[in-house]
């Protein structure tokens, strides 16, 4: 790694900065796409990797928080939607394993983080969904549900798809593509869930037996299911239909579902969940109502989180670790174009953000630039600069800052004098903010 000489001068502007946390401040990270799926690496805090499915035809990949994108996979026939679902290994950062499930039941696999893909030939049947979890350092336990043009069978493998065992034939009432989900917990607390249009099936014994989790009338077809990130402690899972969110605090007991007062307007509700303050959960819900709703108390009460660009919201995802960045897919009314947005505002993990309003000026720059930021909470701040490939060029501790408007002067010498795009990341505790820097 080449050494980069950076000169910093710390400047204090000495003015306090107020923040309104009721609404999100959205940043556009991708344009000219129709987001049909957003997938965040389980190790996003380390590898900064996410994938976006564009109109079920193109899979895009970013390894630097969405600043630059490359095509990971393109459909063979671009005239029709081809890709159904995408699944990453729980150890994706280490093993680079992910799967693409096609609507015809074929499965493609990558072991190099999406650079190359290979068609799996030794699979039991046409696959509709995949869910996996690590068991030991050597083995990964993967489940596959087959429900396309045949019986709904649940298969399992413990040796990276080399051999399969039929776990159970599952009678799923579905005319479409049932989803397979698994709680990301230890085996003792594991639940396997199958989400179909009109029923939710759960298993607590590794798929050997399933039971219907609800016996009360839901108003419309189901659209999403999400487990609490701390399911082994709170036994909570969420299900959405086309209008409401339903909550169960008893591991899916059929008699204990309650309706949350959400009341969307007859479009599929998508869910995303993150840990929150006061041992609660922050729940996000979005539909085609051009608004995202957020609950700080696990779904008891809701507020509007933002109405980005007055466009239809299609997909939502949130990182698993602080600072819980929210990614949102939006499309125009005629579904011909859209964008991917992100918000780094707090979502319940903090009372006040430590850092606000981070920017470089001038930008583009030659010779030097000022990295300006507002400190809301006193603390130690570090600055890391890396290139478009994610290579770290420099990491430096800037010291402890008091509240107020601050800045660091960066001298663009050595390798940083070369024309190109760079990224400056400020870190305060678990919170980080990254901005682009163009050198001309």
C-alpha cells in the first residue's frame, strides 16, 4: 500500500447546531433503476457491501456504501423479469457466498462476492427460496423450499450443496412463490417460517413439523415477514399484509397475534427492523403511499419517517449494526424509473447524532480542501480516506472535539494530488459519515 501524506488543520467555528429528527434526510445513491430488492451484507459494518435488484433483470453491487456500482449479474433475456430472490450467506464477508433464484426455479451461486456466477445442477428440484445460517466454523446449514410446478418440499444441506436431505413435505396453500425465512439465532431458538399469500407456517424443530401460525382473519394477502433481531430474548415476529402490520410476542403462537395501528392504503407493506433505545425495536414500514412510517416502540405507535421526492416507495432495508443506515427504493408513478436513497439519520439507537452536515469544500478541489462537520456530542473523531476500490489510503485520529461547527483542512499532496474520486469517512464511536471528494 502506498503511503499518503496528509496535512490537517483543525478549525472550530463555535456555533451550536440544532437537529430535527422527526423526518429523514435522504441522499440519492443510485438513479435510473427500478428497485425490486435491496440486500445488505450481514457484515456491512466491515465490508460496506450491498446489492440492488433492478427490475428483476440486473443485479448491481457496491462495496463502498453505494458510492459506486458495478453490474454483478444480468438476465439472459432482458425483455422479461427473470430474477426472483437473492440470498447472502450469514458469513458473506468471509466466504463470499450468495445465491440468485430465478423465476423458472434455477439457482445461480457465487463464492467470490458476486464477481462470477455458476448454475447449480445438483439441486433437488425447482427452487422458490433459500435460507441459511452458520452452524459451525466448517459447516453451513442451508434450507431450500421447492414449490414451482410440483410438491412443496423442504430440503436441507450441511455441506455447501454437495448433497441434500428431504426434511419434510409441506402443504403450502400458494399460487405464487412462497418465501422461506429463518430466525438468525442459535439452533435452540431457531424458527423456520414459510410465508405464502394466505397463511404462515412455522417450525421449531428444524422443519420436521410445521403448524399454521394464525387462525384469525387477515384482511388481505400477506406481503412480508420479519423476525426481531433479538428473537431468542423477546420471541417477537412481525407480519404485514396490504394494509397493516401484525405483531406476535410469543414465537408465533396462533392465538397471540395483534394488529398494529398502521393503516396503509391497499398496497403491499414491506418491513425493516433494527434495535432501538430503551430495549425496544425500531420498525420501518413502507408501501406505495409515498411515505415511510417508523415506530420507536416496536410497532405500538407510528410516525412518518419521510416522504422522499413524492415518489412511490417500493423496497426498504436497514443495516444490522449501528448507525443503522436505512436504504429505500422509490419509483415514479408509471413504474418506468426510480432511485435508491439512503438516510444516515438516527433511528432510535441514539438520542442525538454525534455528527451532522458533513461536507467537503471546495469539491472538486485542487491543492487542498476543507472537511466541514457539526459535532452534536463531544467525542473522539477519526478520519479515513479510501479510493473507489475500497482501499484505505490513510486513517488518522483527529482528536477530541467539543460541540459546534468544526473542520479539518486536507492537503491534497502525493497520491491525493492525482485526479480522481476519493471517499472521506468521519467516525465517532459507532457512528460514521462518508462524503465524496473529487480531485481535479
